[in-house]
């Protein structure tokens, strides 16, 4: 009796070292500009090529500006990073989707939407949010730069087998509650270290009820609970999503792949190292109040007080409160905000733009709010325009930027100024994550949209 994780892991096992790591075969390596330069340099120094270049896909995303992408990048560091990736991909004969290429975007958005990410695969990238791809029924995890070089050279990686955890969310989600809220809720209960050392499979009615895009959001945030990765068993939702996509199998190959994918589920009596259960009806739209993704609460709740906290926990909590300019025990409803960011590999997909547009439709962006709406890829940008969402957003006073990681992390021009409050659909709210001194409140696209039109933190259920 095997779990889904065990089935995929064991199918990719090359050899096991006694009392040591497993040599695991990797189906797909994604490369972006930030964590690959040293790996390519290592190959050059050793005078070796990539072992299976057709398994490697490169694209810049962290450093790309989200405006004027047809012009040279102004920031010298970003320009060097992006140019170096293009040169390395060319020198080593790898697929490269550069800026303005219609296949460009955030690597974790492009992989699934192009059919490069498929069920049953092992997928790695030098980026922690590689866990996103597990939503397709794959074993996907982030790796370090030296490991990127290892995969380039051998198409294998040395890994210690993680423990397995199943998180089951029973019941149906309430009005205005999204996959992002599910993830923030789980983290608020389990903390940012609650899944450390585990590979998580998400199960239950609420998970099965999510669209493919919702599942991608859920798995994206697995890493923020400390997990090695997260995954959802592939089903009809998955197969329907993949069918006809550019790199997906076609014809007879499709039938063969589908037959295999249908076996990718946890056996009935399989045993996980840990089981966790939540009820969907306990989850409301969420917002973070602190400086890690686990410091979240239902939007109608109050920030916790320090009552019952140990000395170290209290000191850490108060440091976070000082940074955010909040008080223990206060409500966030009605708090003035300065910036809204819709995008990132967490919430930069077409469904996120549909949700945002549905709430701002017929309303106006609040004066004094700067809103950055950044598609996760050029494909998402095309869908926005085909569906007329650009018109709805434009009439409400919003401008759509060009694809990239944008204000998720301060590696490009899109930085939140010091002391300003940003309601962000991204994945991290650490001190300085969105710019030195920036104050980030993580939320869903619906909560972000409600803040964008009211100028204050608002329960989106009042506007739906």
C-alpha cells in the first residue's frame, strides 16, 4: 500500500545509499536567472555539457521589469542576470523563453500552463516555490545552486527521502473563501514550521473542489509551512486542464499517459507519517498581520494578544508588531492601505484576475492606492484581453503591467516604499521582502480587490 508520493519517488529511484541519500532521476529542470549562473560556471570549469538538455527549460522572471520590456533593462544588476541566462542557455543548447517571448512569464506559472509540468514527474528548480507544480500530481521541490549543477550534469539529484503527511480539508468552502485562504489558514494553525521534513499531500472534499489554478496556489504555499513540497492527486480536473496544451502528449501518447496518470493516487490503506484534518467551514477570508506567513487570521478577527506567550515568543511577536505598526488585540478592518499587488507565482493566473475583476467591476480604484496588477505570464496577459477583463479593470482605474515576479520580492523596480502598507497576493511577508521597510499583508485576490476599491482593509464578502 503506497502513497502518491511513494509511487512517484520509487519510480524515479536510481539507487539508494545505505545510511545515505537517494539518487533520484529528474524529469524536468526549470532554470531562472537568479540561481543558475554559478551552476553553469561549474559546468564550464569541469568542461562538461548538460547531460539531457531537452529536459531543461530556462526563463528570466525575478529580475524582469514589468514595464517597457521591449527596451534594455535599466538596472545594471538585473540586466546582467537576464543577459547571462540568455547566453548560458544558448551556449549549452537549452530552451530559453526570454523577455517578450510569448512563452515567457514566471516559471511556476508557465510550466503548468504550457503542459511542461505533467502528473507523475519529478521536477526541480533553484527556487523554493517549485512546490507549486505538485498541484499537477508531481513530486516538485526547490533545490540549491550546487544541486542545479548536479542535475544539469547528470539529470539526477541526491536527496534524503522526506517523511509523508496528508492534510485533509473536509466540507465545502464558504462564500469569498479561496485556495489562498485555505493555505493561510493552515499556516496560522500549523505555523511556518509545522510541516518541516514532510512532503504533503492535500486531500478532502474542499481540495477536490478546487480548480487546477486553486490547487497550484495551495501547493505554492506548502513551502511556507516548512514542507519539502505539496501535491494533489491528479483527477479529471487535472486531465481536462492539461489536454491540448502545447507540450502535453498528443494522440496515442495521450491515451498511454492518461492510463498511467489514473494510477497516480494514494492506495486506500496507505499509511502517512502524519495525518492532519481541517474543516472547510472554519475558514473565512484571511489576512496576515505579522512578518511571516503563519501570522495570519480571519479578516473579521483580532490580532492575538501576548497572553500566555513565553518570553522569547513574546519578544519576537512584539518585534513583528513594531515593524508592522500594529497593536496586539486590534482589528485590521478599516485600516488604511497604500499599495495593492495582484500577481506572483501564488496568484498571477487568469482565475486570480477574474476574481479581482469580478469584485472591482462597476467600482473605482480608491484614490491614494497604488495598484500593481501583474500577469504571471504572457499567456495570462492574452487571456485577460480575450475575456475583456482589461476593459473592466481599466474602467475601474487599474492598469495591467507586463509579466514577471514583480513586487513579490524586491529584485526588480516594483518595490513598496518604507513604512507603506501593501495588501499582496504573493507568498511572503518577511521584513523587507517587498522593499526595505515595506509592510506586507498577505491575502487573496478578493481581499486585495476589496482593499483596492475601498482604500482600507475590507471583508470582501461585504462587496460580493
